[in-house]
């Protein structure tokens, strides 16, 4: 039994340390910038990439958190546009890949989702009717 436990610990270290380092570097390499009209995501460990999405092009925003992300109070925010470049065809089926995926503190993710949703919906114009006064 002690040999099995020792082998498990060695295997856990051999796999766990590099994976943890990669995960840490991956998280540290993500950032985003909000401007008045768009959101830009910067990412990449070896090759740095950047993707900018205009607010008026956003079609869908999804937030999700699994059991592990909830342990750390994190939420994944996924943003899609109607871009045809998102379509991925695999074995005759197609699905749309998101343009931007962010892993944020849950409070920040909720704020950003509400902010982006409100940017896509112009404020409703209301007209007030003149008040009618009756003098007796």
C-alpha cells in the first residue's frame, strides 16, 4: 500500500505542478479593456492575441460557474457576436464558438454582464403627457 501511495504522490506532483503552473500563467495572461463602444480581450501565454468586439455586435452574453469556480467566487462570462467566423463544423454538426471568454470575480462578472446588456439596449424614451388642472 505504501508503494501505491508513494506512486500516486509522485504522479500527482509530476502532473499537478506543470498543470497548475500552466493554469496560473493562463489566468494571468488574460485581461480586458472597456471603452465607450467596445470590449477588447487580450490573451495568450506564448503568442499574445487580442480581440475587439463592438457593443452593437454582441448577440448573446452567458454567465456560468461550476463547482470549482464557485469555490473561488469566480464566474465565466462568455460573449458571442453574429460573426460567421465563429461557426465551427465538426463531423457534420456546427456550433458557434464565443468571441470572448472571461473568468472574473462573480460580482465583477454580474456588473459587466449588466453593463454590456444595457449598452445593447438603448434607453426607452418616455413622453409625459401634460397634466390637466381643473380650477373650481
